C-alpha cells in the first residue's frame, strides 16, 4: 500500500532524491520515475530524519515534476522508486480562454483537482491536441492556488476519462488516443464509455445481485409492446437507449375508464397531452429513427413528498484499495407536472435528513440504498467491459419499500452537489475519483498482468 508524503524541492545540480524517514525501500534504488519519465539518481534516506520527499531541482526538471506539486505517493519495486501517480484527466471542448479552459465545466474540474494535496495524486487536464507523441509529453492544464497553469509533463501513469458526451466519445480521433495509450504504452484508462440503457439492463438481467432491482424493460418494436405494460403498471416510461440528462423521457399513463392515454414530457415546459391510442402518441412525438432507439420501462409507484414522486441519486466510487464505496446520497423530488425528478425540469434536491425526518426510517432507507448501490456496482463491474471506477445511480423506492434501479450513469452529473448539505459528499467523490488512480498505479507496477486480465 502506497503512502502519501509531503513533497519539497531544493536547489542543486545533483540528481538526487531523499526519501522519508519511515519509508522502507525494497531495494537500493538508483532509478526514479514520474509518469513515463525515468532517471538515474542518487537516492537515500532523508539526512535530517524528516518524513518528507525532498527532490533536487535538477532531478525535478529531468522528470518533468511541476514546481507547485506539494504531495506525492511513493511506490517501489526492486529497481525503481515511483513518484506519483501522475493522472491525466482526458476531456474535450477546450477553449482559448485561460480562466475557463473547458468552458462551463471548468469549475467542476477545478474543485476536483483542488484535492490533490490530500490525495497525493497529481492530476492535470488534457485533450487530444495537447499530446506530442514523438516526444512522449503532454501540455497539461494544472489547477493551483485558484488559477490554471500549463506545464509540459510526461505521459501519465493512468488516464481518467471525462469526455462530456457520447458525441465526443464516438470521434475516431479520441478512440485512437485511448487505443494508443492502452496498447502502445500500457497506460490504464478508467471510466471509459457511456452506458447504453438497454444493453446494461440485458447484461444485468441474469445476475442475481442485480435482477431484483431491475424494472421490466424492453426495446420498442411495435405499438403492441406498450399497451400490455401500461395496462399492467398503470404507467410506463419511454426513454432513448443512449439518452442522458433526462432528455426525451416521456411518461405514458392509461385511463382505463375512458380508454385514453396521456403523455407527460418536457418541451420548453412540462406538458401533458391526451391521445386516443398508443399509435397516435408515438407518431406525434417521435420521428421514425427516434422510435427505433426507444426502450419501454415499467412505471413504479414511488414514495412521495408533498404529493410529488421522489427518487434518489446515489454515487459510488472505488477507493485507493480498489473497493466500492457509497460516496453520496441525495433525494430528488419531481417538479410540478414533470415526468422526472431531474432539476432541469423543476426537480428539487434534498438531503436524506430533509427527506426522512424520522431517524429510524431514514436509516432503514439509507441501508437499503447502500446495499442496492453496492450490489449493482459489483454486478456492473463484472458485466461491462473496461475499468469502471464511479457510477451515479438513479434509484427509486416504491410504496412497499422496495428499491428499483432506473438508470446507472458512468459519468454522473454533479447537480445534486449544489445542495449545501452535500458539500462533504462533493469533496469525497472528488477525492475518491483520484484516489483510485493510486490503486491502478500500484497494480500496474506490481501485477500488470492482473490489470489487463481484469
């Protein structure tokens, strides 16, 4: 297990590193590594008995360690002492503006990268155009003391995928970056890919850890697919298999007395339309290509607050030991006439304490949500390719107290953290997302074959 240490630099022409007093090296190290860079150096225990990493300016320059790095983790094998990990956060949408390098997403990245000192990882933002493959370096964007700084650094130990949407993810040039990093440089790449709702459901359907949480879900093939489900459950949801952020979710309800169908959806404002048949509903709301990507999902009679449906966003992250943790739970209450609880459509975020004022009830549901999220995370990890390290679940609790999974998001949005009661969870999710890089780095150093075997 790696340990985080304070890091400092001293002016010297010597290529030298002093390791902390308590660090117990496995061998007589003469090679120091940072990211993809390595150098021969004099390496010995700190002469003053201090418990810090002291690096000469000459060695720091050779390795490409930014001068503002204040903490690092130490890893070693019999030959090499590894400093880091250097974590490349891969994204797109860069702007020419120094203060907002990735536009409106800049604030979230700044918050995440601000936890560097407490984690020991060294994170930087980069995109496809910032890589110099010939020299094996990257122009990285670092966040330090409330400002963005650019530094040339080596290729990272690991890459954390933060592409913002499916469109960017599908670009051939971005796919090539991932393939080159993984195949040519054996750099682990974690959190790749957005989940397809239908594919995820089908992969989890026969997993005993997940199947009891899954509402009935089918691809839309004909109008007759919807009618029996609406009759059985009273309402269903129509979703795009590759949708995100609550876009184009429609709730279909059935009035058995009048034999009418109603559809609730958002189109600049929340709307409710009446139809005399499923066919007229589909033909009015969807173009042919859109309907080909539809899925039908069982409607759940959710618990309510002030007569409004409530569900829950539950974040899970892997930690520096590679174990799943529940890092955040928030209640989401639907807006007036909204088909979902998403804040874009008038939904409201509440803490669990606000949603359940009775402690016994609150702890009962907290435990149920914890168990469901950890069960589902383990099942997803085993059934979906790639290295999954964080998931945002949309879970519901019905009126009988049963937990249901509506969606799982591989790159969860962070809208719930605008709630003042979730500040600690906001920080924790950011810390864990980077801390997992420590686990991957250590695993790559000591058991690389296990990493690539999954």
